[in-house]
C-alpha cells in the first residue's frame, strides 16, 4: 500500500540512477499497451518497463525520461529519499547482492536526505509502505 505525504519535487538534478537496471512494475492503473514491456523477473505474471541491452529503461534518453509526463505510476512516485528512509545500509547491501536493488539509488537518496532542512524532514518525502497482509 502506498501512503502519500506532502512532498516537494525530487531534486534529481539530472540523476537517472532509478532509470538504470530497475524493475519498474506496471500497476493496475497503468495500461500495458501504452508501454514497451517485458516480464518482471521477481513477480510472476507481472510486467515491467522494458530495458535496453545496457540495463537502462527503454524510455531513458540523453536528456532524461522521454515519457515523463505519462510515465507509469511507480515512476511518478519514485523518490530515492523514500527508499533511504525505509531501509538501512545493511539491508540495501543485501538487496544489492541479490540484484534486487541498485545500491547507488539508495546512496543517492541518503545523500539527498542529508540536504533536507530539518524543519521539512520526512514529511516532505513520499513514503511507500507495504501493507502487512
């Protein structure tokens, strides 16, 4: 389940780490016919955005995302700061070791969190929580 809190735009500043070697699953509100897709490697029956041979998302261009305005819901919610808030470094390393997380994305989120003014804190980041079902 995703919980959305008040947020400011993610300060990507040209960073595209989350568009590289990531398994962006299409959600029920995303129409698979609108995107180039491939089977998700970890979720049976799920689709994700397709990748170039180098591991980048097929929609990643030199200037950034070519479908930014109509990207899948998980892309629109993506915030590396949220990832760094949810899991610690050791967990990030373990996930990276089994190819379920690019540690560079976690690291970038952690760096950006250090730049959030204290009065803003966590309330300005999308927090994605999995339901405990």
